[in-house]
C-alpha cells in the first residue's frame, strides 16, 4: 500500500495562533469596529473535514465575521496525496503548498486552522481503508485533543458518515467527528491528554453541513437548521458569500477559483449528535460574557469601548481597552486559562496594537542563516494613531519547542513620535543548538509541542513593549526577510535556519539499465558564512560507491562546490536507497537538501529533506528518442524521461501550431493538458494529423468532473481522433492484479518484454480518470479492479489512426516515472516506441 510517514501526536496552543500575528499590521477603522463587536461575543465552532479545500468557506466566514464566533477548521490531512494544478510538486511539497493555501484562506474568512497527523495517501473508496492507513486510534486521539483544547460549543462536519460523502477520506472524517464528539467528554478515553492540563469537553451538538453540488441533489431532511451565508455586511462592503469566494479561491493548486455568489443563500445542517435545536445552530448556548462568572467588569469595559469608538480616531479607545485588559488579567488563574478567554485576551492584545496604529517589524539581513552564524535584524516601531505612546523596551527572542528566551533586551522609556519610525539594529550569533527550519509535521523540530499547528513557530521574534498612562501591552512579530520583487513589489519571506552545508542532488532517482558504472554528481552548498568538511555516500550492500569520501571548503554562504562519485550497481535487478552524509566538524550525519516552494499567493516555503536517492537496476530498452512534451498542470515526467536518455522538447502552443511535428518519435500530453491549455481546442487537429502521418500521441489523464463551480472542465470534449469520454473511474489500490486484455499487442512486447511482475511495486494509485464509451476503433489493453468491484478496462486504450498510434491512459505515470518504478517505466517506454514496433 502507499508509502507515507507518521507524524507526532497532536498538541495545540490554546490561544490565537502565531501565523496570524502581524499578518495585517494596521487595520482600517471598519475592521477595528468589527473586532470590537467580536469581543462582545463568546462562542466557538469547530468545522471538520478531510482535506484542504473541503471546508465550506461561506459558513466559516458567516460564523466568524458575521456571528463573531471563534471559528476553526480542522483538516484531517494536509492534502499531499492530491494532484497539483500550479506546478510539479507532489507529496510533501504539495502538502506544504496546500497548508499555506489554507492559511491564506483563513486570513480572509477569519477562522483558525488545525490539522491531525493523518497523511493524505490519495483517493480512497472506503472509510475502512482510510481509518486503517491513518491508524484510527492515533487520528481519533488527535481529533479528541483538538476538541478538548479548542472546546467548541458546536461541531460541524462537511460530509455525512456514509457513502454519500463520495470519498473514503470524506466519510472517515465524519465518522471520526461523531466518535470524537462522545470520546472528548469521556475521561476514560485518551486519559494521557488529561495529565497535560486538558479537561474532558462535551460540545452541545454535532451537525452535518449538507452539500449540494447540483440543483437535483437530495433536499435537506425536514427539521434541518439553516444559516443565511449571503448576508451583506456594510462594514465590509461585501457579503459573506463574496468574502467566501475570495477565501476559497486561495486553493489554487486544486483549481478551486470560484465566482462570487451574491444575494441570500441558505446552508442547511442536520443533527448527528447532541441536543436538538429548533431555530438556530447555537440555540440554548450562552454566547455572552455572562457564561463566565465574575467577568461583568470586562464586559462593561468592552461595551464602553464599543460605544465610544471613533472611526476617525481609533486610538481614543485605548484607555478603555487597557482597563478591560486589566480586568481580564485580574480574573482567577483558572478562569484565565479557559480557551475562550485566552482567545479573547489575544484578540484584545491584537486590537490594542491595531487601534494604536502601530507598525512593528523585524527584518533579517538575509533569508537563510545557519546555526553559529552572525545575523543582523533591523527593527522598526512606527506609531501612526496619534496617541501618547511610550516605547518601554525592545527584546529579541529565540523560540524553540521548549519555549522562548530573550537574546537581548533594550530598555527605552521614550515617547514614540507620531508617524516617525524608531529604529534599532540587533546583531547576534545564532546558538549552535538553534533548530533547523524543517517543518515540524515533516519530522523537523517541534514534534509534540507544535503538532497540529499549521506551521512551525518562527525561530526568532521581536517583542516591543508599549505603554500609555493606563498600562502597557506587548506587540510581538516574527523576524522575517523582506525584498523587492520586480513584478509583485514588496514581499516578505519567513527566515529559514539551514545547515552549515546542504546537498543538492540533481536527481532523486538513479536508474541503471545495465551493469555499467554511472557518475553521481552532487553540489555542496554553504548555508553558513564558511563551511568545510567531508561528504560520503551510504549505499546498499550490493552496490558500490567510490571514493569512500570527498572533502569540500566553501568560503561564503551560498557558494557551491561540485563533487562526484562513481556508482556501480549489482549484476542483477535490484532496488535500494542511497543516503548522503556530511561532516562539518561534529561527525557524519544525514545531509539535508534545500527545496524552495515559491508561488506568489503564499509565502516562500523552505523544506530541508534528507538527501537521498532511490536506486533502481533493471533492464530497459527504448526505441524513439526524440519526444515532444506538452506540459499540462505540471509534472516531472520530462525530467524522468531525460534521465533515461530521451531527448525531450517542451512544446509551447506556438510550437504545436507552427513547427514540424514529424521530427518527434512521440508526443506526450502531460496530466490535465486538456484542462489547462485552451489552445488545444483547435491544436488537437494538428496533433491528430501528426498521428495520421505516422506519429505516436500519448495523452495522460485529464479531468472532467461534471461538478458546477469546479474548475476542471476540459477545453474540448473530443480529445481523440475517434470518440470517447473521460470518466471518473479510478483504481486506488496499486497492488491489484492487472489483466492483459490483448497479450499479443506490441505494447507488451516492444522493445521491452512485459510480464505481470511489471505491475508490482507501483505507488499511490494504479490509475485514475479512465476512458469510457469509446469508439470500436479503440483497443482496451488492461483490465483491473479494486477489491470487490467489477473489472474496468478504460485505464489504457490505443487506436491506430492513419499510419500512427493514439494512446489515452489514466495510469498514474506522473507518480511512477519520477519515482523510478521499474515496470511503469518499461511500459511507458513501450508506449513511446509504438511507432517503431514493426521496424
């Protein structure tokens, strides 16, 4: 079954989460008024679903921005098993992108974001498989811990706990929510959580938020509750539905850009567990400060601040807000530890900063830094609210999973002039023990301390303490890197702590199609100001790497040095893994690479995976070396083909329209090309003419969901020379047997002789989006079925057209070829060689 990593048990911070701090340094007056309104309401709701983009952003926006409730989305997975519409990243890289897309969405709809440790292993047809591969008890414990930490009044699920959910992950997410609803209140379930200060928690009710993708979908059950998500908010100047469209459109890697819906629109909710309600989701729940005893003064001060709020002078509210904060801090410690009150305290701190018109920033001189290096951080504090503010102190702090400590504190005590920045420069040496900046959910530092949080806490932060006569408050911002993008303008990036030396490998897979030796070239890149040491390779016992080690010396950060080793494979077919180790003075340890995920709609993401190479030794022959590749949504197949010795040209629309295509032995259309390349609506005819003249065209899967509002429409319904349709059939179990329907077909014999063993060792799905309803001139070549299902024959169809060959395949080559799966590689080589099968 699929390969995936396990993550640490879930632990959450019980306050406003760190990625929300300083994202919008100064808000406009209307938003400040919304924040004041939000402080009057004490209620919370947790929304649960399986993946990024499953959440109903209209419901989240309405509850958070409209009802002023503390709202959060718990995504069971980070979505790394899906496809990617904006680039070639898959697996961990895609999960990092989708995590950031969720955070971008939450910054718009006002909700918070949590995760469990479950890994998205691709499409699943059953909840049973999902819960088994997720390890039911572990993930259930994660959901229970989220509930006990967040303590929601109401829990919502996006999906029903049955086959209507349409995906095993979807169904499983609802089943987990139902089970956790009860288990969170039971002190005998997951008692280890209670030792860390958590308490059992019983939410009032659990409801399923109906989904209706079409007008003929089943209507909600009688007695379902409703919520109008189309309400217009004059302070926002838009409806919650419009806000939700912007939020949902952040899921760009999944192609979920949507049109805004305007006007009244009802969402419905069906009770799954807990107390029934007749008219409202929060019926019978006290949503005011009166739910907590002794908070009358806090409530009174906040009401006073709301009544006296002046949009033209928000800073006038600061004295009253500070008195409200003092009253909140005077509550008994047990009461202050209540999650809702801690969240309100954090909201109040944020409102104080915003009302004061404060801009606080901490800018690192470079984006990457290594432990032991010297770093300068330029701090600036700017007051623009017109209030009598005094800067009491500035503190630069280091943050680790164990806590934070001040690296330097500078006392000030001077008034902040209006609209004139106070600047300070902090220069310090990073402690040698500073954790590397690899995400905690991918095995980086943080583990149990940060698990469940969307991203690791920034390693360094600036704390500015600001005072008025009525009291002082802190503004805390992360240390970041700022630069000018010539197209996008000002951009901020997280500061990344990297190793003193990291290793860049050109290929994650090395394929040997014979017993001959190959050169492995790698780059050692200095992460520190100076780096020197040794590199060695660890290979399986049947393989040989020479020399034993190589040395390097690099004099400045970013400098590169190239090293080479000779690899000798075993005589027979074999698989294994090569690991790179580096010693910079403390002994050999696993070397790390550096992966940058740079997309304009999310902050730069820096991953530091271990430097490893998959080794494959198998027999491979190929005929036809010149390949044209029409890139679709993005995949790594072109590079995988180049690794095998093919000459691959990436074809633009202009090249398809004007160049001589006959020079190519085969032309491949990458995944979702017919979703993302509008020009193919007409250029398909030129491709079919190329086939008729003797060429080979291989079309990898495309998507035709049939769901309105989802950006997966094909640019044309006729993608082959003869009619067929693209359906939604898929084979999710990559271990199922494969039936050769036409065993004598050249695809199975030229130039590689294929057997049943060539379908062993595939990863994450056998195939997806099969052909159906095809013309009789197509020949289906493979039959396969998931357990308990009838055989489907649409995974690979071939047709002769004129002198050439046309192929449509849903086989998951986009996963198999970059990973070097032997059988899939041999089969793909045979498809590319169809035009030479009779030479």
